[in-house]
C-alpha cells in the first residue's frame, strides 16, 4: 500500500462572516516549481481567494418577519378574502 502526501495551507481568523478558517489543498506541482512558488506568493494567492469569496457572499442575512407577524398577515388575508367572497355571494344571490 502506498502513502499519500498532500501540501496544505491553512489560514485562521480570516474575519469572515461565514467562516473563520480556510484550508487550501495544493495541487501536485513539478519538482522545480517549488523553488519558484514561495510561501509569500502562496499567502497572497490564498488571501486573494478569500477576499473574492467574501465579496461574493451576502453581507448579512435578510431579516425575517417574526412568526406572529406572518400568522397575523395570513389571518388578515384569509378574513378579507372571505369578506369579499361573502359580499359577492350576497350581491349575486339577491339578483
């Protein structure tokens, strides 16, 4: 059985609304590419990805109407539609 080795880069406390840590699993690169790609380049690329991901997410959740408010709106709608239907039935029934 052969082992598996992956390079991983971790960023903690990124200050995001939805995440506080991010992990990047790096692709296997050519042997000479490790000398070209420094840890600073890797950190800059990771920070760029986090910034772009944070910018595409909504800033905060939309405020939800409380349950009582939704129930009251439903009851008011049901009562008003019943009143309209009842009035129409009375008017059409007298003709």
